[in-house]
């Protein structure tokens, strides 16, 4: 089973503001999710919102999230909102009012479920690990029974989701402010993986595995 | 008036998990806030959480947030949670279980207030603009009365806040897994401002102002 390639318009996913930045394309949603590995998980605790950063991975149908503080409050069927945002740069306009941010953002709504089945938990953790650190699942020592039990993994359907993207120059290039003679454009931001830093506790000359070394200099998000 | 340099321990700010990563130092909180300009704002809408990315600035006592979708739901005294997270890299351990993220994260709890006084609104927008785009407040055309009215600005006290930071190598360098002979360490992530990209609508040879040009190559977050 796979999800509809068109994202559903619901009360939660409908783009009300800046509609031109919204997209209903599930492929764009997946691209935003695949570009990063840290999300912000929102839950309601005693009527108050709590927004916690955590790591995630996904398969075709659901997001897997590493449980944390928030998971204490997720006793089955609790509504959550997961947001992933990549900041691509600053939009520098002629007027303060038109300043903004170039970004890609995904938002997923649903009820998070605690994964309890050991096989699904292992499969979910594999997705999560390989998403953040490709190659590590088969290289590092896998979780034993005790570690598996000590890990909280949440699953969230990717069914109800929305994506918003802004790119390109500011919007006041064809208005009256264009005559002010001011510079306008964008200031791009780029995230890059640096050189691997060995744990000082490592014996000298422990080789850096290829799946780690090859990330150096590549772009993130 | 200024806030206590020691962050208060309340039910909302107490570090329950990974306590060693928590800090009660307001200077560290401010440093995390000053390093970025996009936060995740959490609100409760009809019992469900909503997590929206938006831009912010601050003064000594409060955070100013650009209103957005979420602000429709902020009819005075609504509890919010604002989280700012910088991802500094990946923690690559010997065991999957000990993998993690190096990060700096600030979390602020309180009731967001819509700023209505025009003077405070202008001052808050100035903080917000200068925080994201230093130098632009005096360079760009300032907001006129109509634009000011069309902008939703939220204020949130920095009183109740917490900060969490993780840095350094993985934690399994002195455990039994150290004998596995596996590489371990960190993969650092660095965000850098790229060269300014001029709006194609600009007349040729419009000079890039110094406050814009000098950001190129500097680190973000």
C-alpha cells in the first residue's frame, strides 16, 4: 500500500496564508523530509503546547520519531504536529515589509503511536539510523534486547501532511519601491558536512569508514 | 528591569531527561537565540498542537515573533511554546543506541501577546529585522502605517525558558564497545552565508551595501 501522491486538503493541511507557497505534491513533501533528520514535535500537555526537537526517519507510509520528553505524554492516540524546516536564505527586499525567508517546510498531523512490536521497532530504528547516518546500521553494533526496550520509538502516518516552499528573489521588484535604488536579492545559506572528528578515546589510526568519510563536503538539507 | 541571569526551575523548564545537557544560564539561552532567526512556535488549536516556523528577534526581556497562521489562534493569553534548535552535527558511536546529535536548543514557555501599540510594534519589528538582517532597518524603506497594521507581531516574555546543549564525542568511548575496533566520533555540520544573489529585477551595477556583502562566508548559527 502506498499513500496518495496528492496530499489531501483537510482543515489541518489547507494553505490559508501565502497560498502560492503551498504545495500538494507528496514527492515534494518527501524531498523536504529526506533533506534533514531533525524535526520539531509538538504535543499538548495539560492544555499547553510543548515543542521538542527530535530525530526522525520514514518509510513510504509513516514517519518514525525518536521518543523523548514528549513521549511521556503520548499515551496512545494523542494528536501531534511534526514540523521540519530548512532555512535556505534571507529575502532582502526594498521595504522592511517585504523581507522574508526562503525555506522548505513540511508539517504532518496525526496521532502518534508508540511502537511496541520488537520487529517493527527494529525496522523503524533502522530507518531512523540510516536516515541520519547512512551506513551505520550495518557498521555499528545493533541494539540488544535491553537497549531496544529502553528506546521509545513513535510512528506517525504521513497521510495528513502539507508542504510549503519559498524560493527566489523578493516580491517588490516590480512595485513602486523598485525606484528607490536600493539593493535587493537573497542571501543564501548553505549547510555542509565538515571533516569527521575522531573520538579522542579512539586508538590511533582507527580508519574512518568510507560511508562516513564520503559525507565530508557534501550539502546538508 | 532585567531578568534573572539564572533561569528559573519550573514544572515546564525542569530538565527531566539527559539532565547533564541542561543549563540554567540565561547567557547561554541568549546565545542560542542570537545564533539563529527562525524558531518553531507551538500553539494549541481546538485541542490539537500546531507547530509553525517563524522569524524572531529579542530584547533583554522578551522575544518578538512574526505572526502567521498561528496568530489567528492567539486571542490573548494563549499558552505557547517557542523552540529554537541548531544542529551542530551527528554523534557517531560504536553502538546504534549511543548515536545522537550535537545541538543547541532553547525552549520558551509563556503566553504570547499581540503587540498593538504602534511604537512598541515598530520597536519590536526593528529588533526582528535587525536580528535576521543586520543593517537593513536603516537601509530599507520602513513600514508605513498600512503595512504596520497588516503585520502581526507577538511578544513573549523570556522569563520561563530552558536551554539544552550537547557537544563532543559519543559516550561509549570508555565502555565495553570501545573494544569493537569501530570508528567513532562526530560529523560536524556548518552553515555559512553564501554570496549575495541580486534580484534579477535590479538595474545593473546596483551596489551591494557593505552590511550585506560582509556576511558572505561568515558562519550562521
